[in-house]
């Protein structure tokens, strides 16, 4: 379900815009980056934090 929220946010952005996403949970940390890349977006950075969260920066395709 997490990627659905990320996808909706990406859909509202213009092409090549960047989106920062803070993720919690193993499933979200595995699936969101993989699915974003599969849909043609670019993963610019990934920071895994000691509190169990992961910060992703995704650039929208286009």
C-alpha cells in the first residue's frame, strides 16, 4: 500500500521533479525502490537510519 501513496505523489509532480520519501518497515524498504525503478523513475539516494527508517529521494521519469 505504501507505493500507492508514493505513486500518487509522483503523479502530481512535473517530469524530472524529486520526491523525498521516509519509509518504515522491511516490506516498504524493499518494494518502494524496486517498484519506482520498474516504473522508470530514478532512485537518487537511499539513507538507512538507525531508528529503522529509510529516506529515499526519487526523481520522476521524464
